[in-house]
C-alpha cells in the first residue's frame, strides 16, 4: 500500500470520527440552549445533611462550615476528618465547641483513614444512619456531598425539591451545576505570564462544567442516565440504604466514586436528576500540574468503572439507549487513547512524504487536497470551538463576541490535555497504582504532603 493511500485512509477515518462527534455535540447543545427554569419545591418537607469530606483542609474548612450553618440553618453539617496532618480537626472542634447541635464530626484515624473519598463518605453514612435510627426509612432525608471549599447556592434546596426532582419519590439522587468560584481572577503568586495562564486555566474549567458537562447531563435526561458529581451531589438516604449492602458501603471505592454511585443507583431502579437552575461554587485549579493530577485520577476512575459494563447492559431498569449512553461514557478514555494515535497519523505520513517527495506532495496539495486538510482541521476543532460562544452568551453575557471566540480557541487547546491524562491513567493502571491522592488547594504550598495509598 502506497504512502498516499495510507494517508488518505487515515485521514478519512479521522474525518469520519470527527464528523460523528460534531453531530453528537450539536445534539446535546439543543436541550442546553432551550432550557427554561422550572418551578421550585418545598425544602421544609425534607431533612438535610451536608457531608463535607476533609483531608488537610485547615485553610478552607472553617469558612465552609460557617457558610453552610449560616445559609442553611435547618440543615445538619457532618465534617469527615480523614486524619488530617494539619489543624483541620482542631478548627472544626472549636466550632463545634460553641454548642452547635447541628454540627457533627466524624473523625477517622489511621490505619483506617486516608484510604479514599469513598471510605470517608461511607463512614459518615454509617454515622448518620445510627444518628437517625433504624425506624427512619430515609425517604425524606437528603444527603448532600460538598467539597471542603464548596459553596452551594442559596436556592439549591428549593430547586432540588422541585416536582420533577425530589418531589418525585422515584428520584434517588440529584446533581446540580458546578461553577468555579475564582473564575475571572488570577493567582496572587508568580510572574505575569504564570498569572495569566492560571486565570485562563480556571476560566476553561468553568466553561467546561457550565456548558459542555451541563449540556451532556441535560441530554442524559432523555436517556435516564444522569450522572453524579463529586461536589453538589444530593442523594436520598433511602436510596443509599438500598445499595449499601451488608457492609453498609453505598460508595464502592472507585477513583470516580461519584459516577460509580450513579451506576449503582440507576441499576437498582432509581431515577437521577440534574439542574442548572442552581449551582455549587468550587475553587478552580491555577496549576497545570495539579490539574493534570486531578484529571488523571478521573480518567483512571472511569477506566476502573469499566467493570460495570456488564451490569449496565444487563440492567432491566435501563433502556437500550440509556445503557448505550453509559457504555459510551465508559469507552471515552479508550477512544481518546485511540484518537491520540489515529489523529496524528495523517500529519506524520504527510511530513514523511514531504521530506522524501516534496514535489509530489506539493502537486497533491495544490490539486485540491488542501480542501480535505481544511475539512480535517475544522472537523477536529469545531466541536470544541462552539462552546466558547455558547459560554459567552449564557454565562458571560457582558463580554463581547470576540471574547466568545477566544474562549472557544482556548477550550480547543484545553481539551487536548485529556490526551495526556488518559495516557497517565493507563500507566497507573499498568503499574497497579490505584491509590487515591487528594488534589492540593491553590493556597497549599508546593511541598505540601500528598499521600496516595494503594488499595
């Protein structure tokens, strides 16, 4: 087979894959841009319990607890200290010592601590179950998982109790929109270039969650497969009870414990919901190193959840469309691996042929091949560029159209970091490095201790 034929085949395959992805993106944008706010519910019909897992969160936990107890006075707050090496536990104990009966502490100690977020949440679940008593069926008790720097919006309880969410007894869990609290701000430390880069990186994280991820979640409403997130996750206690098993572990230990929870809820027959009518703020990452570490853990967690493929496909509670959507999500890291190999092939082959037969390549290019290359480039970039103007219109309407184009170009560059994280995740799997490592806050020093324990 000639080099030209290989180039044409690789290019055609890449264009087909890109075109399919363009159609997919166009399909999920429609419900996102057509969304209208829904009627709220009555949160006083439910009991609310915030779970805040912490490991070395001294810098943020005090403000978070005060925020939750002030903003949601009827709710209980459960802080899970995962044997922090700093003063996290002392900060919470001091707040608890002021006589607040609705502030609870679940203190985990080594060797049983620092084994992952799932274990920390399970410890809080068992403590809550003991606190409410076995006679409470948990139907009207809602567990809310919030990061140590999380700030749920004031209306989240009203939105989540809407008739189509917890107002429906069949809904076991609800995920709300996620926003970056430090969007539009630059880190205080570092030079001018580093500060601008950090600001842009946080903006791209905000764009990703508020447009692409939100649109995917809304489209999942049609397949009945809305997924859970690690922050702003609302779950009925009765739903957790139904999947906890004899070991009382609703969260099963995957590095992507939020998606894993959703798998168990959906295959057990519960419905899940999502809303952009409210949100939770969290801190975006300024550091590319910390960002890559976080996304590597997410990619690896998705790969670990591939073990549920058979469970998903066989579940009588999922439609064929729903099962296919979840399997597509589980296949994404592997598709990214394939894409990282396939997409560069046309360019590599073209470079080889240009070096050996420059005249032939020039004739091929001027003979009309430039149109195919242009189509190839557009098909590869358009699914990501389109989110910039969408984000500008729906999330930053005060900025101009050119800013939307800049957002799109930035997001197109940002998304290619996933090809790095997916390969890092594979290497970790091959080396059996399945431990959970906490992503350090922006305020933590670079030499802060990060522990990853293999399970």
